[in-house]
C-alpha cells in the first residue's frame, strides 16, 4: 500500500503539472492574440485604413498603495513618449489643483483612447471614472474652441483665443474641416506593463523614469500591439544566457508558482513560436520601424527562430 500510494501521488502530480502548464500556455496565447485595443468610436472604421497602432494613446498607471505617484503618459502614433503628467501620492485626479493640469495635458496630446491599468483594483476603477468626466470636458473645450459662448463678449472671446494659441502654438486655427476629436476611457489588463516597469528592459530604456511611469508607457504600448509587447519580454537574457526568463514572473495562472519553471518556460517558448508562425512577421517593417521596443525585440526573436528552424 505505501508503494501504491507513492506511485499514485507521483502520477497525479505529473498529470496536474501537465494540465497546469497547458492551461498557462493557452492563457498566454489568448492574451497575445486578442489583438490591439480598438476605441469604440472607431469600431466602424476599417482597421487597415486606421490601424490601432497608429493612434495616439494615453496610458495610466495608478498607485496601488497610495505611496507612489499616479502617471499619465502620452504615446504618439509611432510609439514614442511625447509627454507625461505625474499626480502626487494621495491626491485625486479631480483635485482642484490637478484638474486643470489634467485637462490641459489631454488637450495637448489629444489621444484616441485613454487606457487605465487594472493593477490597482478599486483605485483604477475610480481613476477611470474620473478620467471619463475630465475627458468629456476636454473634448468639449477642444471641439468648441472657436465657438463664442452665449455669455462671452468679444473681449473675453479674443482673450480665450489668445490663451488657447499660447498653450497650443502648433495648432493652426484655419483648419475649418478638422476632424472632431473623440476619446474614450477603458480599463485594460496590465500584467505585461507591471513586468516591464520592474524589469532590466525598463531600466535600460527609461533609466530616469519612475516605476509607475514605465508601467504607464507599457500599458499604452500594450493597447497598441499586445503581441509586440509580449515579444519584447524575450529580448533580454538572464545571467545564465537564457532568453524569456521574465515570462516566469508573468502571472497568468493562479497556481503557476507551483509548476516546474523549466517546463513552464519551455511551454511558453513553444507558445511564442506558435505566435510567430500564426502572425506573418514583416522583417522589413520591423528593421526600419521607428518604435524602439520593436527594434529591440528583433535580435532575440530572430535568434530563437533560426535555432528552431535548424532543429
């Protein structure tokens, strides 16, 4: 009986490991292949004519413990950081001192969407709701910037226009047929972003940025192209020369800490290879692309792909 019990325990353990590793691999594939975030006001437009990766997006990382600042980071159409806004710890975004700064920040960046990371839980939901109200006010101000209000006289209208030109010097006010600015606020999963904010990659790319600021950058990039942001995690090797070890810290399964790390990493490597085969990689676009994080992910992807091809 003791031998039979030990044999059964070993078989059950091996079966549970296989099931857990398979489930973790499938969840990673689902996360990578869900596609870029699409703003609701662009759902009727052709994705090839207006691709999500070419849209300006603002990423938001809220403080989970109240001791760190909350960051809003504007990412341009090319994936570059254009501006950021830091909200001090313990201060709400609709605070009287921060409210006008936040509206000015949104009007200067004019994103197609604002994505809030879900890591902070209740704080993230509260920030998303307040950002929705601020975004509504910012879009109304921008779209009605050349309309004189009923309570405004000519002097007040000219003063407002002068202040507007001072804040937005690059804007040409003779564009009568300019497209109306629309923006919506959504919450997205930020597991990849939290991994980037505390990784070696984040320190190399943004050495002077705070952790939440780097997380906000990655949130916006993940919304633009989830697959590229996940592939970026394979661009740095560990001290032992193994690529992809950062993926072991990506929490996609509730019991993954109990699974063998070697087998788990091998399964995620197989999943990454499957994603490469599923998605046609245009090497010319990657090499000449402007996005820094895409260029950094090329060497590891090509190296692993060549090794797998040789095998």
